[in-house]
């Protein structure tokens, strides 16, 4: 067992300890199943939880942590600890402190806070804002209250100070990367022009680390930007749909990362346009075929592509 697995097992032991108090013996059986933990029927409820976690293999721990976040209510510090363990397993690219600070200094406060409520909801997803544990009512000393006072209302905190107070400079690389992606999300900014302006500014500093924010699709009609290594930034847009004749074609994926597809034998068409939130309609396929074959007559495009009766369709996640 590695040190990371030992740390995750200890953390899961702490967060699952209260399950016995929340359930009867009968409902605890389902709760363990919901968390992908092995069934244990003997012993007290606390003993059942402990034995179940002990029987969970090391390679199951991440799945248990993910299911705990999906099915259980928890506080922000515990949520963040679990997320950091889960995200670190994917070996996120390094974003050094210097470039985090330079990125923060380059950001315009007015661009970030287009909509205060949405911006605070974004911060809630990644950081611990309600840290004034001694307040019995609305706190004026919590991080949430100070952000609202100094960043939203009075604007006397620059973006660098906001990042400092949030702990963004000391956060794990995966948390910082996801935070950067969320800062330019359409559901936070509601303005594509601002999205692209912020993305351009951030990329000037992220590229120094070998990364860049690149549009990888749409969400709610707005561009969706994902942080990717620069060596992938030149790749073509992912192929989304393959449809073919009744004879099964021999299709090979040359690159799982780039979704690069080769049709070795047989006939198959590859729809290589981005699939939007509306999905793909027949007229989208017809328009694609007409442009691909340089056909001027829509009727002729429809007949020549045989799109009236497509035989097989395969969706490919890009």
C-alpha cells in the first residue's frame, strides 16, 4: 500500500465512522452498497462499517471516496480533502506558485465578477468560505463576509489578494486547474466575449507552464474551456459520430487522446463537427455531407448520402 492509499484509507475511516449513527442495521446494508463497500452483516453498526472498509481493496478506495461525495452530505473542509485525494490520483500537471501569482495579477476584477451571486457560488464549490466557527448568526469575520466586503462591494482587494485569501496559491495542482477552468465558465460569466478575453489573458501565463485553456465543446450554448497540455493544443476537434453501411467496418482508434480514427476496411462516415447541447439532427448531418462533398443541391446531398435510412451509429466521447 502506498502512502497516498494509506492516507485515503484513514480519511475514509474518519468520514464513514458516522454511518452507523445515521442508519438502522437494515438501511446500513444499502448505505454500504451505495458506497461500493463490501457487505458485512455481523457485529454492531460501527463494527460493520469498520470491517467493510477494511475489506475494501486499495483499488476500490477512490470509488468509495467518489461515491461518498455523491451520496453523502459533508462540510467543505471534508469535501475538499476527499476531492484532493481523488484528483491527485490523476497526476495533474504542475502549475508553479510563480505563474499562479502572475496569472492572478493579470486578471481584471470587473471581468470576474460579472454576476456576484454566481461568482460566490463558484467559490463555494472549491473553497472553505464559512470559516468563522464562533459566530452564532451571520458572520462579519468569515472569509465569505470579507470577500463580499472587499472584493464585491468595495473592490479594494485585487485578484491576487482574493487568491491569497482563498488559499489558491497553496492548493493542489488539480484544484487550481479546475478553479481556473471554472473562472471562465459560461454559467458564471454569461458573456462569451468576457469568457474569451479572460481565457486569452490566462493563457499568456499558463503556456509558460506547458498548459493552455482550450475550447473543447459547449455547455448551455457557451464555449467550454478545458486546461490541456500544449502538445495536445494542436489536435483536431474530436470525432463525435461514426455511421456506416450494413457491412461492419474495421475501425481503429489510432490515438485515444486525440480520438484519431482510421477506417481500415468497409464503408463508414465520420461526423467531425462538434456536438452541441442540442445534439445532432438529421439536417445537421445533411448539411455536413453537403459541405463535405461540395454539393449545391440539398436534395441531391440527401439522396447521395443515404441519410434517409442510416444503418448504424456510434457516438464517440471527445
